[in-house]
C-alpha cells in the first residue's frame, strides 16, 4: 500500500466510510477470529498491508464487491472503478481505524 491509497482512504465520502466500517464489525468477528490475527493486522506497517491483497483482498473482491452490492455501487459513485483499488481502500480504512 502506498501513501496515495492512505490519503484516499482518509478522504472517502462519509456514507461510503460508514458502509465500510459497518462491514468491519462483521469481518472482525468472522475473519479476525482470534486476537493474534487482529493484533498482527493492527500492528502491520501501513506499507505492509499489501500482504493482505491475495487473502483478505481476494475475499472482499470475490464475495463483498459484487457488481450489484451497495458497497460496490457507492465506490463507483465515488469514482473508484477497480475492485483492486476498492479492496485496498477497505483494508486501509480498517487499518487506519485501528490506529
């Protein structure tokens, strides 16, 4: 992840941020099922978040960001059209919220 993604994540539309953070509660319960994985994610250097691209990011792209989902459509309305960018922004925002 780079500083551009970091800045974009901090500046996401309020409605989009709210939807992403609501999703975080479910993900935290289902994906980060133990404190060690949550701590590892929280303590990861921002530039190291790319490690989550093929695991968590792939899950998001394949299961959460379907072309008819509310979250996907909000990203499109915000001018973000690539699912890779969407998942990177989601992961970045979750990481920022834990800091």
